[in-house]
C-alpha cells in the first residue's frame, strides 16, 4: 500500500490549536453576527410563508449555539429576525451536539441534519424546524443579478463540483483515520506497549 503524500494532523491536535488561538475582537464578532442576520433576512424575504410564520412568533427569542459560539435571535413584527441581547432569557435553545468540525462538515455535506439538543417552546421549535426544512437560499438567482445568468450558473456549478470533491475527500480521510486507529490498536499490547499484530 502506498502512503499518502502528506498526513493530516489528528482532529484533537486541530482542536487544541483552535483552542489556543485568541478569540476574535468583540467588534469583529458583532459585525459577523450582523452580517449573518442580514443574510438570514435576505433568504426569509424570498419566502412569504416563512415571514408569516415568524410574524406569529414575534418577540420570541431563540438561542442557537455550537461549542462556545452562541447567537440570540428574535422574531420581529415584520416576520424577520433581529439580534437579541445576550442577557435575554431565550424561549427556545438550540445547541449542536456534535463537537467535531470534521464530523459536522461530513454530516452537512451528506445532506443530513446534525444532532441538536432542543429545549423550550414547542410551538417555536416547530416553526424553526419548518423554516430549516422548507426555506432555501437560491444562490444562483442572487449571483445572476450581479454577474449575469451564464456566469452565475458556471460559478454555482463549480462550487457544487468542489463541494462534491470535498465530500469525497472527507469520506476518504475518515476512512483512513479509522484504518490508522484500528492498525494502531492491533499493534499495541494490553499494557499499552508494542505488541504483535
């Protein structure tokens, strides 16, 4: 068997590196949150039924989080989203359970939903689930307004191809990591020292 040209560091090493980096400055975090809300509202405005559903939940707050990152969103009377103060007690809490960014990326690229811990308002949770299942961002349509139809179609096709390649790469990397771990376990003895395969 030939060896790959380079080895990827283990996920634990990448997590340790990410944990040792300083957090982004507060102004950058606030700007990223604002941009995310603008994007979400842009997508919601393409779907009147989604806005109607949010209008019925106006004033209610959702706290969405993954690891140490959290975002507080509030439904507005216009049927859109606004940032809510972090001191607001959320009506609904959504937290991604999967810690590994690699596993999370594999799940999303496979078109599956990652596991989520849900606590709080049942009706609001049902509306959020409907939004996740039914609202889609038509990236190609937005790009065609900026670049023209042909260029937008070509760019979106290239991104889809890249995402397909990334999906295959992640699947291969996971398979190699599993094989590497299995090989490491069979070469160690019961006391943790070298054993026989």
